């Protein structure tokens, strides 16, 4: 994938209600509010709980590091107001050119088509950058995330057993699943 750090600094309009843009210090407060949501705490174990403003600032720095490593991390913002609604990222490619999309949508932005619009847009962009394959991994219990991926054109491909860490750092028991969904070109 070509590095496009300059692209990260400009807003990109998606189909639908959102834009992708660089994270800014103005996003810290809504990130902290969103990360208090029980669903985010449940399904994103890497997110500190509780999330403090300092944690959110470290996350902004992580976005810069992800770009430098060949990945991409964007703020998802309201197309009309610019208000932060979530994040979406494309993790750096593996040696075969495969990428993985992950997203976090604030509770106040859910149910409006935001996640589907930005997932579709980021997958298209990834393919335009030369990514060969794009996946979304969703916890078996996270039906909302699976619905987003399916609506964005991904297809259920398989199950990864014990593929996710718990909040305490241990692996989920063998029954803990992650759904692998692949988007065809």
C-alpha cells in the first residue's frame, strides 16, 4: 500500500452521512465519552476502561504511528458538522498484501448508516492503494459489527477460534470466536 500521510490530513467525503478525516485534539472529549459505552468496553478490549483524556491523546499519537507503519487510521465525522462519530482503521498489511479494517462508532452515531458507509469507503480506498484482500474480524457475539461488514459487501468466510484477547490479557476460551469476513474486489 502506498503511504498517503498527506491524504490523511484532508477530509474525504464518504457516501452517506460521514467523512473520514485526521484525528484532532478536539476529538479527545467525545472519544472519552464514547469509550464509556458498555458495548465498546465489551468488544474492544485494547481500549482502556475507563478511558481518560490522556488515554485519548495517546490514541491520537497511535494514529500517527499507524500511518508511518503503512496502515491508516481516520476519525469518522459527521458530514455536516464535522463532529467526531468514531474511528476506522486499516491495519498494516501482512506480507501477502492483506489488510484488516476495524471500526469504533460512538453510541450516538449508531443506526444511521455511518459504519456501513465508512467501511465501504475505506475498503474501496484500500483496494485502490493496492491491498489484495480486506477482512473485518468481529466477535461472534458482536452481531451489529457483523451486520455492518455484510452490508458493506463483505462475505462470511470462517471462524478464528481463541483469536481474541480478553480485557485482562488472557485469551478467550476455545469457544470464543471471531468471524472472518472478506470483501471481494
